[in-house]
């Protein structure tokens, strides 16, 4: 049952993440996600069999220190965005911000209901906080196709565009490097932020 709840929380969290991208793009003038029917919290249009089900289940079963996954990316047309070069970065940052928002909301719920709810309730809400903190931090790593790369590419001067080309061309290699070497380093940060926001040890 723990496996089921963990994967469900992860799926719903990545769905919120992707919908946030779509709404940010829509707010900036691009209706692509809306026209594709992707501005919905219904998980079915967003599910990716590999990233939403198989990989999270495999990582959980193998007791991986990092549990992550993804939904189908919400489509958007950067040429429709009204924020110029900053448009893709603003769309990108909406995803991690939505996860931090969820983590914050459920952290407040934990603090307000401390000692008044069953232990199962705290286990579930703590799981929501931990997963959303992890998703936010992981996606802010500046490696394509993670959201942090869009923020990085908006910040670096045009003369350094070769960096973007190299990172994009070899993104699979860099993502595997991040997963194996960098992602485990996020655990102490997630633990610190969880304790800071909920007052509970992880």
C-alpha cells in the first residue's frame, strides 16, 4: 500500500507541475496547452507510461535514494510568449514553484494539525511534502531537459550560446550524470527543508 500511495503522490505532483507550465504559457499568451486539452488536473492526459509508472515503481522497488518521474511535457510555442527571451524561463520556473507551493501548503497543514490526527495522516502529508520538495529541487538543476536549463539559458549572454548547444546535444549523458552523482546530494537539502517547514525530522 505504501508503494501505491507513493507513486500516486508522485504522479499527481508531476501532473500539477506540468499543468503549471501550461497555465504559465497561457498567461503569457500561448494557447497551445489549452488547445491540446492539457490544462487539466485529470492525470490521464498527462501520464507517460515510462516516466509516470514504470520508472517510479522500479526506483521504489530497488530502494533508490531518489524517487522521481515525469509526465508528458505540456506543449507550448515559445514564439507566442509575450515575455521575449524570458518567456521560456518563466514557463519553466512555474513547475518547481507549483511543487514548492504544494510542499508549503501541506507543511502548514502538518503544523496546524500536529497531534490531532492519526499517524497515517501525517505519513501521507509528510510524503507529499518530501516528494514535492524533491521534484522542485531536482527540476531546478540547470541541465536539459530539466526546468533549470531554461532559466540558465535565459540568464547567460547570447555569446555563450555554445553552452546551450553542448548541453542540449548531450542531454541524455548529462541527465544520467545528474541522476547518479548529483541527485543523491539533494537528500540532505530535502531533509533540511522538510524539517524547516514542518518541524519534524525526516
